[in-house]
C-alpha cells in the first residue's frame, strides 16, 4: 500500500512544526518554500537596526529536517526549494516554478505580507520588514542617511535625513523605535558626535493607544516610556500619503523624512488557487474550527493565513499560535489516516510579551500584567529558547551581551546588492 503524501507550503513557524509533528507518521511529507532557510521573524527588527547578523536568525531548512531524521529514524520529510505558482483543488496538485506535485493532504502555511492599506506612495517609498532582504535594506538606509547627513551643508535636508518615521504602534513598531533609541545612545552617538542630537524619531499610530492587543495600562506604560526615551509618538494620526521625502498625516501635517518604516498592518499571503476560496479580514482564509478550508476537507490553513476565533475573538497570528496549529493539523491529518474525524483547534495562551528596549518591556501572563526590566529579560529569554539551533542561540546570546554591556553594535555595514 502506498503511503499518503502530505504537502506543506511554507516553512515558517507553523509549517515547520507541522512537518516535525508528521515526521514519524509514516506519510511522505514534502515541505516547500521559496527560500532554503527558515527566518526567525520576531528578531528581524534587530537585523534592521544593526544588532544581529542576518545569518544569526536564519537557519537552513535541510539542517532542521536532518535533525528530524536523526531524532526519528523513520522520518520521511523532504524539502523542495521552489516558488508555488498555483494550487489545483480538483486535481490535487501544487504547481511550482520547477515541477508539479500531487498531494493527498495539503497544509497552507505561507504566512503574511505587509499591508499598505491603500495609502498612496506607501508601497513605493516605505520600507517594510518581513524578510531578511527587507531588514538589510532598512539597515542600509539608516547608515546611509547618517553618512549623507554628515556631508550635507543644507540644514533642512540634513534634518530630513536624520528624521526616521515608523508607521504602526503594534509590537513591531514599538520594538523598532526602542532599538533605534539604543543605537542612538550607543554607537551612533560615538560614530556621529555632531549629528546624534539632531535625530528625530517619530512613531505614528492610527489608534488611541499603543500595543492594542495588550491591556490598556501596558499601552500607557509603553507610551510614557518611549516619550522618556525621546520618541515622538503621534496617536490618532492616520497616514494619507508617503513620498520619497515626506510623510503626510490626516491633519494636513507634513513630516519631512527620508525614511519611513511601515509596520502598520499585515495581510494573508497565499498562492493562486484553481477555485475561489472564502476569506475574511485582511485576506485571511476562512477555516472550520478544525483548521480545514471550507468545502476542502483535505486542505488545512494555519498561522497568519487562517482566520480563527477563540471565545468569539479572532486570534492575532503570533508565532505561538502557529506552532500550536502546526501540531493540531498534524494530529488531525493522522486522525484522517485512521478514518476518524478531525478535532477542533483550541489555543492555549501562555501569555504575551513585548520589548520596548533600553532594559524595559511589558507582559501579561494570565491575569498578571507586569512592566520594566523583568518583562525585558523574559522577552529575551523566551526568544532565545525558540531560536532554532544551538549555534544561533549562542551567537545571539553573545551578541546581546556585547550590545547591552558595552552599548555597541557589531553590524554597521552598508551592503548594496548589485543586480546581475
């Protein structure tokens, strides 16, 4: 009897977890991704702000799968580096840029992409931060602005180069703002002694508070802490336009700036399908409580791609949710192997943490909310544990010690990739 084939599209948190959980199921598992590495997305902002080398948060997928094989002698997980172009539901095939693959079960875990909310100029001129390439581009921009400013004789143009705007007051926006303050108080102050006091750091949020997914008092603490650190926080401010040299707000204010970092929203990122799929807010796919696509019992969607609710509220799409969904999907597929019905997914919330920087953070575990250095340390510890690979953990730990003890950053290179 031929074994079943399970195809997993996307090697993010959910996709890798599903592959790991299916490694000893007896099925032929094929994991597909456009890259040959897994990116630890929560630390992308530290690449963008020169704290970590890109390779510290990227881990080769084949190395991860080889580890599965070592731990499970009967593992049948294979990897294909390819771009998925179309999925044919009726034919049960996945068409890539190199071949066509058949499947018995399909797991869609392609994650999300930046949502520019239809703001004119945002796509063209704002920097997004979802990939290593985008994080490196932000790092290049930051250091290029300082190098340009030190040579600029026109004071208004120099101020424009030294004004850095962040759009979005969620966890990523707050992290970038805090990390930038750490840069400014550390090596930028030493490397550019005539410029650092001229820097403006602006955080724009359309809502009335920061960190809307956490309790209000934590958002208030974050606002006050960023204000203490010198960040200009604009609440209830919607962006209406982005240009090469400015950020336009709804109240007709125009902020001259050469750098706009966009963290304001995400939308589901999924390949073209032969049949229309039902979607919800931000393009997320509608799924049953079992995480199966509507009317497609052999196709699952997880992570940022799936619209799921618990207790009447949508899940937020953070990494722990994707990890638990990967386990649940693998369990349900194996139940279907045995002729049993899939079970509904239930998310166990272990808590939420957010880092502000400069030894401060916020967190909520159960009914307990806390702030300050404890939250900061817990955030560092949790992310260190979840990093794949002992080498990456060691390198990140050593880099953090170097950064926070010496107020220095090891990555200050401007690397522009030439097209061939």
